[in-house]
C-alpha cells in the first residue's frame, strides 16, 4: 500500500463572489487524511464544512492552494477526468438520500456501476452484495418510496460503497433521521470503515456521530482546528 496519504491539502482557500466583495469561506487549510481512517468535520452552520467536503469530492475547486487525492493534484484534472474520479474513487452520502423513486432499491444502488459502463448483470450483483452489507437484502425489489427514512439512508450508503471507492464523503448523514436511526447509521459507518478499510470523511453537527470517528477537526470562521 502507498505511504502517500489519501488526501493532502496545502494552504487551501475558498472565496465566493458577494454582492459587493468576495466572501472568504475557507482560510489556509492544511490537512492530511490517511488511508483507512475516519475523520469527522464539525462546525457551526456557515463554517465551510460542506464547501470543504465538495472540494474533497471534486464538486468544487479551491480558490487557492492545492488538494491532492492519491498523490494527484485535483486542479490538474479536466472535467472528464474529475467525473471519472467521482465515479470510481469517491462515494457520496448526503443528508437527503437522492434515490430515484421510479426504480427499485436494487436498481438505485447499482446506478454507479451502470454509469461506469459495467454490464447490468454485474452491476446488479454488486448492488446485492452492497445491500446485504447494510442489512437491506430483504428490500432488493421494493420501490424506494416504500422504505423508511433509515432504510433509505442505508440504501444511499450501499450505493456509495458499491464500487469500493477509496473514500466515502458523508454530509450530515444522520441530519434527517431520529436519534435511534441516527445511531444505527453511525454504527453502520463504523462497521463499514473497519470491514472495508475505506477512508471516511463525515461532516456533522452530531457529537455522538463525531465521537465514533477516529479523529475530529473543527472549522471555525473558515479556519481548521484539531479537537
């Protein structure tokens, strides 16, 4: 296994154009994320947590500084290369599951495989494995509209790990769930991190979920602090 950390951020900054002047959201972020670790990113609303996660996921670009994923400078990639990295190397879980209501649970989970060009039978096979890992083997053919909130988030996690990406990025994965379901999702993330050896980066307001991760950092007014 490479000794290079999975992520290396060097003096990363992010600004957005405001009505009268630029608004700096992230300031000189230096961060290393090791392979296989789980990292919680905490902070108040507006602190830049989701912006940081989007940049880690190549959904947004830094205004200054460098972000390296697997040793590759993400700013050097064109749009097609970035899309391939998102499909193959990064799994996403959001507060809202973004499942497609017209498809079954199995088909929803298989979507990253279909997008990658994988054959239908192989994609569905991988989806069955992933759903079994998250405890939804009994819900394969159900429409996602019939699933509970906790089950929908489990299906979203199964979709995120389908192609065994290098990292799973989760943005408030328990934010739309009650306390019991939130704890179950936290336990599931810990289990998958241990079982798959996949890196997990979790943005959360939930101190219980953050406490389950190996390491915690906090964003305050765009600056990063270790906890």
